[in-house]
């Protein structure tokens, strides 16, 4: 009984917060998705699956899923490869390993909003005083409107580099933890058998031993790409609203549920449920395929 009281003393407040601020809103959102709830979070008229049918035939919502797919195509493999490469390099060095690990992990603690404003106002500012345009000016190139240019779509460079800087260190730590769990005697046995210390040990020992970590990293990267909101909203949004291009699903659902044209919680909740089911389905499929 004493252990039980101590358990609930520590876990109880967090469990209550999780229930009130996470599970109850999720359940209420699921309920609202079957009702016509406009300008109110109280269910009014039951419409069944009509909200789902409307969202699945809504062209802007489907385009937002395409925006996510394009973002994932860029950010998932790029983060995976760079995080693995940096983890291999950090794992090989014999001095200041903790320093480099901390330096790469430090951006993870930065707020997405703050980093987005730094990228937008300092690095990729559309005027000639931004860092990127200053460097281009050294080579005689004209300034680029990074966040509003659609032909070519330079805003993808801003969004991808921002997300890459913010999340690379976290996945580097995951890979580094996986590398440190690989038994050293596997490498020693391979070297005795004549394997090279480069590509052969990487291909036949390191990568197979990192399979579990790789699956986890890919799943986390994919889920994080689906949940992209802060960098898109803060980099591309202006005082006049969000532009019609590069709208990921959460941006579209935000304007559906809380837009100036009227709060439509029914369709917004249905879109959120569809997105959740899509994330769960793709995650399960990807995990099964990679495991096989």
C-alpha cells in the first residue's frame, strides 16, 4: 500500500493532465466528427459519415496531403542519412565525444517558433540584407524572395533546412546509442576474417545491427513530417494570412476549424481523424515492410 501511494503521488498529476488535456479532447473530437458543429464545440445535428465524405472529396485537403508527401520525400531520407553519417563520425572519434554530441543535440532544445523566425527574418530574409542574399551578392547574384517565390519554389529550401537543423541532433543521438550497443567482438571477428574496416563492416555488421534503431528513426521521422505545423505557419504565414501554396494537413485543418470564414469543428475533427488513421496505417505498413 505504501508503494501504491508513492506511485500515485508521482504519477497521478501527470495521468490526470494526460486524461484531461489529451484523451478527453481526442474523444470529443472523434464525437464531433459525426456532427454538424459550427461555431460551437457542442454536438448539434448528427450527420453520420457526411463530414468524412466531404473531407475525402475536398480538393484543398487532398492537396495538403500532397504537400506533406513532398515534404516527407525531402526531409525523411535526408535526415536519416545525415544523422547516421554524423553518428558514425562521432562514434569513431576518441576525444571530445561528449562535446560534439552536445553540440549536435543542442538545436533540439530550441523552440520551433523561435527557429522559424530566425530563418525567416535573418537567414532567408527576402531583402538583400538577409544572410543568404548577402552571400549571393558576393557572387553577383540578385536577391531571392525565399519565402514567397513559387517559381522556382525556394520556400522548400527554407523549410527543409530549418527542420533538418532542429531535428538532426535528436536522431543522431538515437543512432549513436544504437552504435554503442553493437558488441565490439563482432568487428574484431570480421577483421580477423579479412573484412575491411570501411564499407564491408558497415554493410555486413553495422547496418544489420542498427535495423531496430533504423525502423524507429524512420517511423518517428514520418510521424513528425505528418505533424508539420510550426515551421510552415511561422515561415510562410504573414499578417494577411497564410498563402495558398504549401499547406500541410495541420495548416489546412487549423483554418478549417478556426478560420475567419467560420469555425467548422465537424469537418475539422473529421479531417483530424482521417489524418490520424493515415499516420497509423502508413506507420504500421512501413514498420512491417522494413522489418521484413
